[in-house]
């Protein structure tokens, strides 16, 4: 079996890339799973990114127009009249994208595990049979533990965390608002999130320890016995280099195209899929990484925020909440907030002499991380 491009991994980014390439190449997608979805993923994607990427509205479960931020002792909210993000059904998203790709001529190998390369061909295991898939170019969209990345010999410098998420039944009176809880006494590694599906169901999770998640559920007055779904996974914050080598490339989580601020990776991966598709269509795969420079800048910024967060005490976080919860800060954030461009808001805060002076009193080191 010969193809122009073989994409290893049929997640949201792999299926999206297949659609982008289908008009110009003979494409195959090799997916280890027997069905789509199933991976731990909250699925919050900024509305602007979702619309720009032309993703299907059928996959949207809920619309979010703001967020409420909680520390241990205080809170503030950021809201807008218009929707700011979508809560997405990942399984539906992957399946819809795959169906569209197949209609464009892409061929799928489901339940087929990529074993490695041999003599320029991809060796695939399906049930008790091995076979090879030959392509002129191979793309690894096979997630955090990418086998393609290993075969490419990429170097990885990253922080890896275990993540846990549950869907729990409860009362969520403001289903159009996500919740972000920052309490280092419960979890030093990350924040907790509450993403309502509707008034009676929400996706709740964190990265770090499973014990911290159950402590949070208790604090949030939600019962462990009300959990209807549990998922676990991992995330990586950092870098893999290179993203392209010879006739191979990696994209999405396989390339760690993940926001260190929120651990979201679907939008970043899809924007980089556009860059990769453009490079392949124009016969210049080496341009791929250069075309992803904006995403790289966002990741670099996110890594600085991540480092800053890890260095803060809960007492300092409380002081920052007090500053960001002020009327001046809330109004500024509401004017500038972009779900997939957090640097935009931080730059606006830095340009406010009054807010910057207050933040520097919390810790003079903040400026080094933010600039």
C-alpha cells in the first residue's frame, strides 16, 4: 500500500491534518484505537480559534462566556456578553473530522498500531497480523508518547504531569462560566478546573495527584459517588526538537504543541497542522517549524508563566488575586482577554503602571517571568 502521506494517529489533530492534505495528496491515517475519543480531554477551545479553524458546531456541548477565578479565600470573575469558548465533545469532533476526511478520499486503518519504520516503510500491527504502509512522507500525530518522535530521534526537554478528570453530577448554577481554583494547599502542581456541560453535569480535573482531585471535590461539595465518568492521562510542558527531519514530522501533542498555562493542545496542534500542510503542499517541509513561530512564542510565554506559578506561595497568590480582582484589572482583562493568547492580556497589565507596581510589590521576580 503506497501513499503520498501517512499520518500516524487519528486524534483531533491527525484527522484535521488529513482533511487539509486530502485535496492534494493520497493520504492514509493509522490509528491504534478501535474507535475515536476516549482520551482524557476537557475539550475547551476558544471560540475565535474554533471558528477560525472552521470546526464543526455539531461537536459543541456547551458555550462559555466567562470564568470565575477562586483562590483559597477570595474570587473574581471575568465575563463578556458574547461567547468566549466552547466545551467540545472530543469523540464527536474526531469522528466528524474522520468522516469528512474519508469522503475526501483519505483511507483509515483503525485498530492498527504503528510498530516502527523498516526500509522506509511504516510497520503496522493489527490483530495478529503485521503489514507495511509505504509513503513519501510520514507524520506523527500519535500523542505525548509518540513512537514517531522516538523513531526520529527527537530531543525532549519537558515537565510531565499526570492528569485526572471526572464528569460529576451536581448543581452548576452558572453553566456558561468555567471555574478556575488555585489553592496550593490542595495542589502545588496545578489549578483545578470546573467546566460545566450543563446545569447538572460538569467536567472537573487537575494535574498532579489523584488524591488532590478528591479533596477538591469534597471542598466543592460534590460527591465522589456522583461521578459518572473517570479519565486519566498525561501532559508535557516544554519542547521536542526537531519537529521535522527528512521525510518525517511530528505535530500536536507529539510535538508538545501544548499551552503550559492551561494544558490545552487541540487549537495549537491544529494551527501547526495548517503550517505543516502548507509546507508539504509547497514541497518545502523544512518551512514547517518557521511557520509555527507564533505558536512557539505562545509556548515560551506559557513556560515562563508556569515557572512563575511554581515559585509562588499561596500567600503571594492571594495578593495577586486581590490585585487582579480590582475593578481596574477586571475591566482591563475583559477588554483584552483572548482564550488562546494569554500573552496579550499579560502585556496589557504590564503596560498599566498602577497594576504593574502593585504586582512587583508581591514579588520583584514577576517582571522577569512576564517580560
